[in-house]
């Protein structure tokens, strides 16, 4: 089975992505991305797959994956159950870390870890426990403090004990996926998420009729374009609710592409099981803890 391409969203003015997501979520599928990733499980247990490795996970699991390594985490939850926060994720481009190592000699200690991460790395409990509070703070940090936390996390994982997951013989074949018309359409949708893009526009991009594209899109994503776009917009709103605690919810609504507040609130409640204000309030205590630290 070919993995799907995940398009990582790195906000303007930032060098890497740091965010959290619940369950179910759009990235919970067999997927890959060109960025390195640190993935911390904070809730639920289940099975996970890294390359040709399969195992079980529980809260506290910390894994690092290298560029284009297929992966998936599937939680064991009751049908219809919504988990507000399942994972905390840091994703950073290969070019960013390569330029940092070329500029700063001290960064050279990262090289062996980065190479091993191309097969997936599972860290020990002590490393996970040390990294977890820093990842929580990083999600909401800004400016130089954000960079300082990032380097501190990398320092801990370089020193931490870990095991390599995928076998030496595992080599993902992504040639078909990289040329996939649906992935091109998804890339265009993510890059222009706040615009009103119709199915016929995406069909034209990939050279298909609207009816053929519609069937292929639903088969690939498991849902319709409208629902998929709303999910992306709500996901982006969640990131903004955490990153911009003083920004009015109505402003976030329009920033992510919804045309009216009531529609935004309805979709948010349906997808996250709570209102935007409740979602923000759930993390208020965490912000206070981070500020006091």
C-alpha cells in the first residue's frame, strides 16, 4: 500500500512546526513527509507502524522519524470517541537542520542521530519524561524562547537511549506517490486553504474530469472535498487558538477561511467535541504553568 503525502504547515516567520492534535485526526493514516519529526504520545494506547516495523504504544512514547519514512499511529478508542489531544509533534525541514549544522560546528553531534532516524527511533522512558514538558512549552513559545526550547530538546534526544525500528533492508518506494494527482491536489488545497477552491478547480490541476476526480478524492481521503477542507481549517484554527491566546475567536474564524462564525462553531464542535472557547480554555492551565516555569 502506497503511503499518502502529508503536507507539513510551517507558519510564516518560523523555522519548524510544533503543534498538537487529537484523535481521530487527518494524519492518522499510512503517510510520510519530507520533514524530520519528533512524535510524543500523551493519551491513548494502540498500535503503530514505522517503515516495516509494527508495535504497540502508550502515553509517554517518544519517536523520531527521518524524511519520507512511512508511519502511522492507530489508537484503540470506542467508536465515536473524540480525544482532544493525542499527540504532540515537532516537524523540521531537512534544509533547516543541514544549514544549522553547516553554520554551527557544535551542531555536528546531531549527524549520527539524524542518519539513524531515517529508520525510526524509539526513545527510552527517561528521555521521554525529560522531553515531554519541553515539547508542551514549545507548542506555545515564540521568538528566541521557541528556538532555545528546540535546541534543548535536540540536546536531550542526542544524549538519550534509543532503539532503531525499521529494518536495514527497508527502502520506501515513493515514486508513484510523489507523482500522484491526488497528492498534487491536496498540496494545492493546503497552500490555498483560506480560498474558496472548488472540486472542478482541483480536477483541472490534475487533468481529470470533476466526476473522476471526486471519486478518486473520496477513495484517497475517505471523505468529500468539503468535509476534508473543513477538517483542515478546524485543525489550523486549533493551532491558532493555542499560539494566539489573545486573538478573538471571530478573527481566527475568518483567518482560516470560514465565512461566518456560527458555521465555524458548528464544524469545530462536530470535529473536536467542544467549542473553540472550550478548546482554548483546556490549555489555559498549561500556558500558566509554562509562563511560571
